[in-house]
């Protein structure tokens, strides 16, 4: 699968995500794949780990 800019997504990749009910971006980690979506987890500002599914074209992989 590929992100918004066409970079290959793989398990362990750090990505920028737009979490539900957030006004900005958060850094998350790709933890897996389904046939059409990507499993991502990130830590919110209260220290809780949030896991969710999202289409791959909503992510931007961190390349540096």
C-alpha cells in the first residue's frame, strides 16, 4: 500500500495521521494491514494508545 504521496507503507513506518476529533496532526506507527485499510496506533495527549483503521491515502509517511 502507498501513502498520499506514493511512498510505500510497511509495518513500523512512522506516519502523520489526522485523528478523529483532532484539529491537527499526530505521529503514529503502522501496525498492520487489512485488504483495503491500514492499522495505525498513536499516543494521544493524555498518554493513551489509540488504535484505528484508515485508508492509506489519508497518511503521509515520515521519510527522515
